[in-house]
């Protein structure tokens, strides 16, 4: 079992290593809602690792490649597919996983509001690369590319992330 990744507004820590990170522009919340820009507090687990095979080597044996049609549903009205990986064409609101920028070159997917999603309780809570140092996210936890690369082989399905104020 790996150590718990602890995340606060001040940064993250895994074992003895401290990692600067960015959280949602809405801070950390106990009442996550779709579109609030906040990072949900609580104990979360890693459920998947997605990566761009055209931009990096497979980081772990359990990583799954992101293909051009991969999207993530963020539409609470589509209860059956809300907060799930979906494929294009997908008419409801979604986030494209194969982005032009490098933010989603590697994405650790958490179990926030998954697998049985409550519509409107928040979607797409990932660990990924940051846009620039400590630049706020839409609710995810983001790291420098080098720190994310350090985390990838150390986290696996079931690894815990404790987000607290």
C-alpha cells in the first residue's frame, strides 16, 4: 500500500516529499457543486490513469491511452453518463481529454462522485499538470510536470488522496 497523498491549500505531501500544487479557484469545499471551481474535501481514491501516447511513454502498466474521441461528461442532465468517460460524438456538455495544451498528457482520475454519480455534485476531479505554478484549476489538483511524473509510478488504483482545508 502506498502512502496517502495529502493535499491542502499550502501544497501536497507524499511520504516525506512536499510538492507545490494548485487547487480549484473556489478553494477547498465540503459542498462540491458542478461549476463551482472548488476542489472537494475528503478522502478520494485513484481509479484510473490516462495518458497521451503521442506525447509520452506509457507511465505505468495500468495506464490507459487517451484517444482523440475521449471526452468526459460534465452534464448533470445526462444522468446515465454524468461524470464518466464518453466518446465523441457526444451531444451533451463535456470536457475533451485530448487537449491541445499539455495539461492532460497524464491524468489521474479520482473516485469523486464516481461510479454512482449524483447529478450536479461535481465531475472530472483529476490530478494533472498545471498551467503555470499554482495557477488555480476548475476543481482538480494540479502539479508541475516534473512532480506529476514523480507521482505517476508511486500512485496506483486505490491510492488515497486526502484533501483537507
